[in-house]
């Protein structure tokens, strides 16, 4: 395994890895914050909020919490005129509505997959071209240059 010099140790590589996948951005605290800010500027922040709510929901262990969290997600994102209503097809919305009496950990999977695809194919490429993303990469390059080359 090649040894890397300290000049190669930086978060810039991680930032550049963000451009490879929306998953990488969603899994990184700073990347997620930047992506959320970008989506907010495009008035589509509800997509990432819904995706995150679903991720949290799928980790729920208590059956009573499953029901209450499912109702919260439904009322926030799915029902007609929800405050953060996501754009999903009628069939998916109807399927979710029918499962609300006895929700399961997978009841939002189809909607989450649809929203993920929308973010990955539509919002994410625009995020990578945005000034916000370019500024973030530049900030990391500047920060890492100062950290590893303090004499500059």
C-alpha cells in the first residue's frame, strides 16, 4: 500500500467524492448541511427533510413510536395540503394512506425511493454546479492548504 504524504491528507478529496454520489453528500454532516441550504434556495428542502425523516423512521424499534412517527411523516409530507408536501404520484400516496392504520417500517419506501431519485437526478447535479458547492470546495482547499502548509 503506498504511503501518502501529509500534503495529500485533506477533506478536499472527500468534498470531491461528494460529486460522485448523492449518498456521499447525505452521509456527510457538512455536505448534508450544504445540500439542504441549496434545496432551501430552490424551495425543495422538503425532499431531503422527508428522506431524513424516513431514514430515522426505519431505525425505530418501538411499535408505539412506529405509529406516531408514521403519522407525523404522513401529516408533514404526504397528506393533501401537508405543510411540507412532497411531489409523489397518486398511486404511491394512496398506498401510504391505506397503510396508516397499521404502518410498517417499509410503508414509506416507495415514496422515499421516488424522492431519492428526484434528488439524485435533478437537484444533485444542479447542486454540483452551484456557487454554494464551489465555495464549499474552495473553503476546504484553503483550510487544508493553511493546515498543511502554514508557512504560506
